C-alpha cells in the first residue's frame, strides 16, 4: 500500500457476534456510518451488491469476505475489519452458487478505483500470511485488530519501497 493510500484511509476494527452475512455487513456498515465514512445509502448498497457479486474467499487459513460497493456511497475512505466469533456463510467470489464459511470481514469504503485495486492486492497478500491471519481471528480488542493490519501494510510498503 503506498503512503498516500495509508494516510488517506481510516481503519476500524471490531469483533462481531453476527449469525448471518446480512447482520455482519449491517454491523460494519453501521460503524462506517457512525464514524462519518459513508452516506446513509451505503449499507443497503453493500447488501445489494453482495447478493449479486458475492465476496467470500477461501484462504489457506479460513474464509474471508471483502464486502464493498460503489464509490458514490462513500464520503471518505476506510476499511472496517470484523472478526467473527463464529463463522458465517458468504457466497464465494466468482462462484455465486458456492459457499465459504467466513471468519474475517474486510469491508471497504473507497472513493478512488486505483486505490481500491491497490488495497485489494494488499489484502490478498495479507490473506496469505497464515500467522497474521491466525492472530487476527483471536483478537478481542478493536485497537489490536487495526494495529495488526496496519503494521502488515506498513511493512509491505517499506518492502516495496526498499
């Protein structure tokens, strides 16, 4: 993640006790709303997009999902990270008829398409870091969730720039 993206993107982390993808998406979208990242239209737009274009991804460690929607619903960029207490079912990205048991959500609120592409690439790299992923799913403190992700992204930026 380049410096500009890191500086412009706000991060929010939380644990979730959601039983459905709709509840998990609504909870994270609510955090974005409360913190001024998105417009009132954002939660519904994310839910609608998830129905048509599911974002669940199987990884080496466990399933993740990256719910997001169009930039028209975004006020300022952010990433909301939700650690689920129990896995919930999401449709698999690229295979809508398939399901993924998701333990970790990365909800995106991004205005710039180039920033979104870069952030998605960085997150895919994070998903391949099994030790980090395993640390994330046992986090119970919001600050620690954000700290782990930001630390990884900072190390990635430094490695790219060196």
